[in-house]
C-alpha cells in the first residue's frame, strides 16, 4: 500500500487519467473530489463489495444460466 500525505486543496494523480483532490477536512472526515474519464467506474468500497458479492451469488446461484447452456 502506498501512503501519501496531502493537505487541503492538494491532489494525487493515478495512471495520468484520474485526479483525487482533498476538498475538505472536518470532524475526522475527509471529503475527496475525483476527476476521471466517464468510462471509469468509481464506488465507495462498501458499495463495490456489495456489487461484487451480488455478482458472485448470481453466477453461483441456481437458475443463473438458461436451460441448455
């Protein structure tokens, strides 16, 4: 894991296409702004994990594939 320290208004760039900027820090929370191409999907981790679990269950569950496939 790469650990970086940024101040309010400072940014990091990921793979030259994604910019993450610290917008606000208050009450122990950090507000981030993310600029990325529309083709890049961005989710909070808990939402991403939920989507991943639902996809896994759909692939493993009964009736996931039509008859004959």
